C-alpha cells in the first residue's frame, strides 16, 4: 500500500468514516465488472447472465457496421481528436455527424459535445445566467441539475410532470431576465414521457425557452425514431439535446437547434470550448448507427416489443413498474437494502439488473432499472420474468 502523508492522515480517517456511513445506509456502490462485449448476455465472474440494464437500447454498440465505421475512422483520423474543436480538433467526421443529427432532429444545425453531461452543462449555462430563471422538472437528470446550479440562474423546481403547478409558478413570477423550461424527454429512471405539448404551450404563453434532454428518446421514440418532439409532432422545442451513447451505441452527445443557437454555443459553451473534441471513432460509430436506424427500423420495434413482453410479465407476477410508458422499466422496491438484496438474488438467477438508489432516485424509491434491448429474444424476456419472480419471492417483494 502507498503510505499516506501524516498531514493527510486525519482527512483520510474522515473519508473512511464517510464511506462507512454510506455503507451503513445500504448506499455503497461498487461497479460490477462485466466481461464484454455489451450485448443481450454478458459474463460476470465467469458466469453468463442476461444483461437487462444497459442504455445500448438497440444493441448497436457491438453491431458489425458500427464497429467497422469506428475502425476505419481510427485508421484514417487517429485515436484522438488532438485538441478542442476550436483549437485544432474539428474533423470532417464531426461535421458530417452534425449534419446527420440536424437532419434527424429536423433542425438547422447541431453541435457535438464530448458527453451528455457536458452538452447539458454547456447549453444551460450558456443560455441562462445570473438574473435569469430556469424551471426544471423535479426528476430531471443529475447533469441538468448540475447545469442549472453552474449557470447561477434562479432555479424553480416544479413537481414531476405537473404543468398545472408550473403554470402557477410562471404566472406568479415577476422576474426579469430570460426564462427557460427544461425537462428530460423520457425520464431516465422512471421511463415516463414529458408532457411536451403542454410545456410548449406554457413556453408560448409565458415567453420562455423550452429545452428537452432526449438522451433516452433519440433513436427510439417518435417518427423516424427522432425523439420526443417527433413523438408529439411538435415544432416548439427550442433546444434539443441528445446523446450518442445510448440508442446510438457510441459515446458523446449533441445540441440541435437554430443556427444562432449553435453559433452561440460554439462561442460561449465552456464545456465545448475548453475540452478535447470527441474521438473520431466515436463520431464515426454514431454516424453508422444513424444510417442503420434509417435503413432498419425493425431495431427500435424489437426493443418496444421486448419491453411490452417484460412489463406485462412483471405486472402479472405482482411487481410494481411505476408509471413507465417506455422500455425503461423501474421495478420499484423502496428500501435501498432490500433493493440490493433483490439485485444480488437476481444475479444468482442469471439476470443482471442494477439496483438504483438515492441520490440517483428520491429517498424510499430504490428500484431495479430494467431495460431490455432490441437484441433480446422473446424467450429471454420470459426467462427474465421467471427469474424476477423467484428472486422477488426470496426477498419478500411479491
Ligand atoms: N441526460 C440524461 C437524461 C441521461 O440519462 C444521461 C446519462 N445517463 C445524460 C444526460 C448524460 O449523458 P452522458 O452519459 O453522455 O454523459
């Protein structure tokens, strides 16, 4: 072991104490090591298990054409982009990808960021600052919460999907400055969908911008699988964020919108300006995934079918799956320790589904976040339901 400096020993004792506290509450996280590739099944500790918790919804992370595109970009452009996009890092593959993303989202432009976390930080803190007000759904993703805090704008949290309450808050507001409503499109831990038409009406009525984080909708929801706006046939979303890391099987993210928005982000978004550009292989992989989405719409269809089979089976077995309207299926357990026990029992039954606990979800709502992929077979879903039933009975959940 590397010795700790005497001067730091007291701090490390405090850190050990903090870790102990986290463990006592049943909240300690230790990532499971899986033997890849990511797919419908993976190996954990040498044993093959059904994988039901990735965001690789369409199974494109390991698709031959996606990997081939990444390999070619690696050979052509190298392993890294070399610098920030504004210094020397913009490659033609970035531009090509941005054109394809703007095309998918039916916007004038798009700008690729290093990750969804960075895209949210960049967009929110560029558009809103001190003196402005952000209206944010209570269950928005942590990267939006952090983006709001970093912006130093006034933050008004509204109850989850409660447009009535949001209306009252907007009506009462006398604040000057820019206003922006921000919401997940598909909520990452609950699988329900934002009431986008009502939010767009409120944005019109009260003169606010509307931003949607479509990390979990891009590639899997709406016409052309373009996302939540397309699902509602809506044009009223001003700022559309999406990730390349989920349905598109790669890494990175983007903001899509009018030319002026993209131009402003290039000039002001610190998480775009002061960080190295997306590696070319990741950009090429996402571009290949977009092509597959266009040519083979059966991928998302299979995802939705698997989700239906799984949800129906889980409900029939007596589990609560919350208000899920999509392929993100929260099996609500409540207590954090019981949730971990359930995940452990499930792994013994040959299914890997992660226990999600506070602070990722509100206190008392720990859950297994279950997600099938387009590559699972119907028989896998049936096997999974049986495994959930056995584990659920063992843990006293059903
Ligand atoms: N927004 C939402 C709704 C997410 O679920 C995530 C990732 N889990 C992100 C943003 C961040 O995306 P990334 O993983 O690309 O940083």
